[in-house]
């Protein structure tokens, strides 16, 4: 299924507060010395923000089990309830049943492997074969992750 083109009315406005919130968190990551040697950090964070907002279907600022489930189905990689729970606990360290944006970015930039991260990278690579004309090309920043 193709992503629907962004319409300026309705949906876009509703997401504005969240966009701003995630933008603030991105700024914190950009200032974090832990990630100072990360290549193209700003570009990566922009991609992560888009991805996170795609995931966060209820727009609550957190990704819950149902959101992960629907996203996996959308990517053509459906998972069982148990697998989904495991994916979330891999990201959150088992302390939460929802994935915050900080958790999400930490996993994507971190060294440890997580199913969610692998799926995201796979999706990034899958998109390379048919690049979308709009916006910056996703291949570089997703594919260059270690």
C-alpha cells in the first residue's frame, strides 16, 4: 500500500504538537555527547521521528502493543502477541509496555540488536529499491547504521 500524500488539512495539524515534542527530544539527542560521533545524526533523527509518528497511531506519544502489531502487519511482517511483547520489552528493557520516543531512538542508535531495529532497517532497505520521489532519500541514513 502506498503512503497517502500528506494533506495539509486535518491530520497534519493534529500531529503538530507531537512533532514539536519529538523535535525537542531530537535536540536533546543532538546535544548528547554519547552520540557526538554518530554520523549524520540529524538526518537519522529526522527519519526516526517520521517512523515513530507513523507507528504512534493513537498519537499518545508512545507506541503500544496494538500500534506495533499494526505496523508489523503493514510492513508484511506480522508477529504473534508474544513476539510483539518481546519486541517491546527488548526496546524498553522490560520496564514498560509502551515504547517512548527516547527508547526508540536509543535502540536505533544503540549497539544492541533488537527485532524492532532489524525490521526498521529491513524496511529502509526494502524502500531503496523503489525510492519515493518526495523528501530526502531514506537509503543513506538507515542503511549506514552499523
